[in-house]
C-alpha cells in the first residue's frame, strides 16, 4: 500500500514509485522465528552526514502551543481517560471532561493515564504514560523498533482486532461522509452468517457438479464457482432473499484478512545513509528523515532483507558513498528490491546520484556471487535534490530488464519502475472479489477506468467478452499492452488518456459498457469521470478503493445519480498498518441483480 503504501498505496501506476518521497514499510517479526534480529544491531538513528540536529528535525513539527482559555485540560497536565475509539491514523480517541484527546498507542476499550502534549480549540494530543486497564486486543508488538519506525501503526493490536477495526472504519466513513444507509449487523453474527452462506453455496455447487457429471455438462457448475463469494447476491438471484431485505441497506462484509499476516511485501525501498563503519539503510523514523538502520523487517519477504543487507555490506567494502540530502553529494540514494512470489525471481535496483559507479564490475560480481537468485540488476539515475525515489533514466547492469510473476493465472512482467501490487496474496483476493462483483458471464463489455499496467483489466478479460482499459500514464499503457501480449489476450484494448475524456469518445464510437470498474488513487475519482459513468448508465459499477473517505464521497455521488450500493468488502492488503482496501458493488436502481 501506505504503505504503503497505497501509506497510502501507489495505485496501478508505473510512475507511482516516483511519487513516493519515502520508503515506509516497517520492521516486524514473528516471535517464533529463529532469525529474530538482535536489538543491539537495530534501532540506530542515523543523521545524514554533515547534517545538524535542526536540519533533520521533522519539518512542520508543532511549536509550543499557546494556552487556550477555557479548556478542561492544559499542556503537561496528567489525567486518566477512557479510550472510546481509534482514528484513521491509528491513534486512540478519548475524552477528558468532554474534550477530545488523541493518544498514540492507546486502543479502544482501554483506560489510560496520559500527559497532555498539545492543545487546540477543539481537540488535543496526549502521550500514553500508563495502561490502567488494557484492551483484550492488546498484544506485544513483535518488532524491536516498532516505536521508532513509522511504517506500521497497529502492531500492538491483535490481528482479529485489526480486521474488525478496519471494517468499522469503512462503515463509519460510509455513514458519516457518504450519509449512506448501512445494514446494522454485529460483526460476529455477520461473520457466522457469511460462513454459513459460503458452506451452503459450496454444497449447492457440488450438487450441481454431480448432476453435471451425470449429464456430461459441467460448464454451469464451473461458472457458478467463479461467481460465488457474495452470497447475499446469490441468495437474491435464487429468490431466497426478499426485495425488502435487499433494500435494508449496504451490507459491509467482514474484512478479508491473511492466514499469515507477516512477510507479505514483495518490494522494499530502502533509503541509504552513512555511519562509522560504512553504509546503513532501513526506513525513516516517524515524521522525519532520520534513517533507522535495521537488518530485518517482518512485513518484508525474508529475501528482500537478505539482498539489502548484502548490498550494504558489499557497498561498504568497496567504499561506495551514501547520498547526502543536505549537500547533494554522495552516490547511493536507495536500494530497491522486488521479489516475485510465484516464480522466485528477484530484481535489484540501485538508485544513484549519477551514472558512474566506482568498482562497478567488481560490485556487480560480488552481488551475483552473494545473491545467486537475483535475476536482474538495474541502475536508476536520480540527480535531483528531491524526496522522489526514482529518476528518469534506468539501465540494466546485468541480467534482464524485467522479472516475471503471476496473479492467479495471469502473468506479469515487472520492470524497475512499473507498479505492481506489493501484497500478491491479497491482490488475488482483491481482484477475485472485483471479478465477482462484476457478475460476468462472458458476454459483457467492461471498461477499466484506471487500468494502470492492466492488472485488473487482464483479470476481467478472462471472464468478459471485451475489456477496455484507460490510463493517463503512457508508460503504464505500454506495460499493459505488453502484459496482454504476454498472456495472449486479444479481447482487451488499452488507450492513453484521462478516463473522463477517453470514455465519452468510446461512447461516440458505439462502445457501450455493461460494467465499469474504477480503481482510483487515494484522492478518489475525478468528478468528471463520475458524471461520465452516470451518463453511460452501465448495469453495474465496481469501485476498488484504497481510501474509505473518498470511497464514501464518490458512492454518495453515484447513489444520487441513480445507483444503489449493494455490498462492500474490506480487504486487508497491508496488515499491521492503518490502511484498508475496499471493493464496492453498485447497480442501477432499476436493475434487478
């Protein structure tokens, strides 16, 4: 994702990495792992070489707040409060005599003692001093530098608690921002009903398959398997659910989580600094450019950690200098590692402040010897004094210019700068839900309005008659076309441009969409695109979102324009962070799904 990500997460854009100023995955670790990193070796804060303390202090750090008359609390005052919720940044929300305080590290249901650190007219911030009564969801964060690194925000919350909170975050946004009617179901009952529905639907498919074997026609059973998942929709199709039940409101399903919510990231972007003894690298401390040096990040694939460690070690041996943000001097800026989960291939990208690399051949030779599973070593040149990671020039130092991976049955070529979802396991879950909500029978025309490198488009093309993808980034469309050729998919067409400009032109050419899929960046859909959707009147709209607030805002627009939101499924793409993906299914008011 913040992550990524989509700390936000980069949305299917080839240049999304170039728009990210900082790497921001966190170190996280399973307690049972034998490779537990030593706390003596991690957690060192490293200032850029030659930088003063003031230079590395986070920009925009709050100054001493002036006292505000009439507040029930004052700065530096200690008080005990009950935590009644958690905001979208993962901060506990409590009240002291009606005054709202945000407390980092506090969980809903807890009673805590805090010190007020900053006050504003309507709310303030407090530091957690003591947990008087702990939440049953509180756990010990396994990462030894969790309190320093800014990549994960809720490692101190049980995974079941994280999933429940993310669902509630989506519900709250739909209700508060979208003013949408959400079905009232407690999460435990909802999860139980969903499991019952799933088991019942699976049994029906097995029964249908048995009949199909007897008649030597297994096609319908296979098609039904592909469309299972949203069992409320299936029940409506079968006439089991009444129209009245369907009108009760939007059903928000339980968050789809991971069986193993660690070591899920396939890409590391690590800033490099210098310290006594050589190169250091890790991630930035919260709200700063102080580099936290570390050897292991438990939301990263283990091989990513190994490659970064070897590059630092070998670079230090050859005297490679680290880039200095203040002076603009030094060579190595970032180490970017990409791991293909299905094929096992890896790509290493050295982001440098200039084209010339001292001891280049020796360095590459040592890397290849130490890391034999690396299939590609590239160099990206970025001479600009900027937080943007990538520059415009990329060249291959050794191996191929791409590595290959699969999402489901679809193969993708991943280049140094192309965007590829960082959690491949959950990406398959997310895209499967998208295909399901599209309700495809093989006869439909589908438009993918933010197609990026074609990931969702190619998934849809397996089940649709024709798919049209549009994306404003030319390089992404080049990748999308290459990926279509790679998979020999001839029923998908890609075009460069803004969706709100291209789609009306397609309509003038006689292209009518049965389904429109949108997967916008965090800011949500362009208002003109929403207008275009309302004008085209597809039977269904599937909205893939990385931001619950803009999702709610855009759903309100679509509902006011004649659509009805049937169901929303949150998907946990970034465990232990506050980020949540959602997939929403909308139908026209007069369309009986």
